[in-house]
C-alpha cells in the first residue's frame, strides 16, 4: 500500500503502467473483501485515496504512479469511475446478492455516518439508502421495517436505512 493506493508489482524494478502503479478500478475487490472482514478503516482509506487523486487530476485517469501520485495514461476512464462506485457499493455498503435478494455487510468509518445514496437500481426497485452510525454490523430497515435482506421481488421506490450497531 502506498499513500496513493494498492501498488501493483512493487517488487519489479520496471516503471511502466503495471509495475509500481495504482489502478483504482482493481481495488474494488479489495474493498469488498475489507467489508466482509469489517475493515472500515481500509475502505475509508481506499475511497479517500481515489477521491484525492480525482480532485487533483480533475478526471479519472487510468494509472497513478504509486510513489509520486502523478496520474497519467488516458484521462476520462469511465471504468475507473465505475471502480470508484464499486468501492462505495461493495466496500462501504457491502452489497451482496443471491437468489433471495440483496443484503448488506457494510464497513462504515465514522466519516461516512449519514451518507446517502439515492436511486440505487435493484431489479424492479429504486432504493434510497441511508447510513446511520458507523461500524461493521447493522440492522437493515426497508421502509422502516427490519429485514434480513431486500427481497428479490421488491418493486417501486423504497427507503433503506442501515442502522449501524
């Protein structure tokens, strides 16, 4: 890990777009694993690193040098923007799906208490999600009622609150 993200191939001496570089889109899987392990601090760090890089560069570049933080190679990469969204969905909120529906295993740092995501599309539903509190355990409320998951057959607009315990 560097100040700018997870370093790919740090043991290689070559300096190219793979070695000693950060590819933010590849960090989504790390954020998902961190959520399952309850590591809110790591998710917070991964999100913060990418936000800082995007603010500095004013766009989503493909690659960031892991040592200098300089972003280069192809600005405006939508797949890196999608990678950032994945940090939030699969890391911070800990979304998981199975045939019964969608569940949450969030890992929420104190700084994300009160976070809201409006209009999250799930099958035939549109969900407005709000995080209340911080931590790595939660009670899920669907329109004010506790549920173990959002049922697969849910349709229309609904409110989901993640009450962190």
